[in-house]
C-alpha cells in the first residue's frame, strides 16, 4: 500500500523594487481575480508592496521594477540576480532607466542644488540606468506602466516552461486591429505609434491622442523616418527631442534621435500641450 501523497512545491515568486513609482507592482495587484489564480500556482515569497511576510530565497522567478540610481542599489541588484533562477524586468524604469533617466542628459549636482535644501545629505549616482546594464536579464517587459495582460502571459509562460507570446510589432498594428483612424495621417497629431513597441492596446490613439512612446522603441524602429515626418508636420527640433525624451528617454533609438541643435537639456519646454492633442478642427 502506497504512503501519503505530497503535493509538489509551488514555484516561488519575488517582486523587487528599485528607483520607481511602484506603478508596475500595482499592475500585478490590480490583476485581482487573476492574481488569485496565480497564487494557487506560485508561492509569493517576497513582495513588500503586498505583504511584510518574507520567505528566504532562492526564488524561481523574480520580477524587478525600477532603475539603478544609487551605489547601494547597484550592489543589491547583483544579490537579487544571484537569488533568482529567472529574472524579468518590468516597466520603463527597469528596462530603460525611466523618466528619472532625464538626469543622464544634465548635471546631477546642479539638479540636487536646485531641488534639495541640503543636497549634501543625499547619495546618488550621476545616471539612472536599466537593470540590464548591471546584471543578466532573462526577459524585459516594457511599458509605463506594464500591461496586465502581458504580465499574466509572462508569468503563465514561465510556469509552463514555454516562450511568452509577446510580439515585437509597433503600436500601429494595435491601432489597425482596433479599426482606429490614424491620428498622425488623418489629423496631423504628432504620434510615436510607428516606432513604439506594442503592448498598450493603442490606448492613446483610441482616444484621438498621439502615442507618447510609453513602451519604448519597437524592433527595427526607423527613428530617422519618424523624425522626418514630425518635422514635416511643423514640429521644431526641440519639440521632436522632447517627444522622444519622456518615459524611455535613455533607451536605444529614443536617446539620440536625429535632430538638429536644440536648447540645453532640461530647459523650460516650448512644447505646447495642444501639439499632442487632437486638432480642434478635425471632423
């Protein structure tokens, strides 16, 4: 007669935060019903955004949010990598340095003096860099924030031992799938959809607004052609640069778009909000 049957141990999941706004972690919590199904399949061993309970590593899967902006974090991410069998970075901060990577184009010491009354108490690096600049990353999940459907697909794929079904096409494909009228062609609204990685479901164009590039550059993005189109629409070199320099400013492609001379980085923007809004005279 056989002995008692023991259930196989569930894979362990850890969620880590570095320099970020927590939005991508909240995307996981926002999964709600799906999250309950996830917890049936995995043990959430480390997730301080959700619980103070901690199970010691190593971990089967680590999701890492945030960029590296301090010397302490540059060492901490190495320890996270050592404890993680699979490490996936989530969001623009972790994959491209985030909005805080705008510091990379300026003088950090000057920014500290302007923003903080006692900057001598702060310890920070001169740059904000993606996790992949410091350790090996198994998969990057783009977005600011990430898309919950893509997040669940990635977790499910890791559990099943298969490759995640995450496309590398542009937002334009998603626009066509939703039968959207092209805001760039039809209304002259500046839009980065042709060069931006899909994943948002063409959210902004679906509401007649141009894409802001939240998911970073798509595979094979023709940045030069995109800047030519924006220039032909009457955007200045400064406006074009600032359109690229937002959530994914430090990503390859968006970092140095082919534009002419522009004012010093971080100077007051001349980009009117109306430039990225639907035209008033559109039908």
